[in-house]
C-alpha cells in the first residue's frame, strides 16, 4: 500500500506521491462516490506541498474520471465511468437500473416545431412538417450525465406531449400508445467541446469535452421514427462496441 504521507527523501516527485495517496483513498473506498474531498488549503496543510502541486494532482484525477468539480461548491468523488454500448438500443432508464443507479429526468423543453432542413433529410419527411422536440437532462443518482434532444414525426404520435416525460420512458410511450417499436438505428459519434447551455445543464466547465451522438431510429416497419442527439459528459461515459468476424 502507498504511504499516507509525502516522503521528502523519496526520488518520486511530490505530485506523483500525492496523486498515489489520493487515488488510493478513492480506490480503497476511504472516499466514496458523492463525497466532497478536502479543499485545496486542507490538502496543502495536510501533505505540506504547494498549491501548484495540489492543483496539478486534482487536474489529473479530474481528467482520469476519479473526481469532478462543481463550480462554487467543491470537488467530489465521481461514480465509476459508465460504458455505453453502441451495438444495441437501450433506454437510459433501463440502462441505469441495470447498473444499480437511480435514474432521473428533468424535461428542459417539449414543443411542436417545424422540421428544419438538417433533420428533414434524416427522417425522410418534407421540410417544415411538424416535429415534436423533447429535450431532457438525464441524471444518475442525482448527477447530470447527458442531455438528450429527441425529434419525433408528430403525425406518427399525435398528442404525445400530453405525457410526463420526466416519469414515463419515451420508448415505452411509443410502444404502448402508438404501437411503435424502435428495432434498429444508424448513428454517428464524435468528440466535441462544450458550448451554449450545456455547461450549466451538465455542470461542467466551458473547456470540457463531450461525446456527441446523432442517431436515427427505425420502427418495426422500417420507417424512421426518431432523430436523436445526445451530449454525454466525457468524464462519465465510455462508448464501446463488440466486433466479430
């Protein structure tokens, strides 16, 4: 086990020793997800190192996903990074339940809008046709995880805005009320930088990276039903896929 104090005689740099000390506290469960770690001033006093050393170590732990910062509040131990499969369609609610997290949803916007040009082609509908836009903030154990923007062809699901999307999974609504099952999808994934309201919605810094997904989902009849944009916190998600011969 790594010692719990800085060895001034060690050849290891102070930042590396402090990194191992703090990382071990997280790995061994001395600090658990959701705990706020001591402020910089306490770490400086406890380990007798400079402010620059403490900040360097905290930056490393943030980049590795062990901790996260909330502006004006403090630095907290992060939940283990979640892996999001790219080989099957699964709802956020189902995914979080399977992982042992309590899912949560805040509806940020829900409205009928005319179809813009970039989405009309994706859903194979005329420009200006009515779309239902549903924007949701997704949470796990109360922590923001992603922002989802769903666009649905309104004529396929009239009156869908009567539902409470904070309580009812969208896929469940589509299947139960409209007989629409999402059985296949095409999607693209890329890394982007945070912009606009996402900084506040996801409680991340302006420089933070995001995993951005665009997906077109198809019904059992083969027609496009939903165009989806998801902005994942890159410090909380890893996307993976299984490849076979």
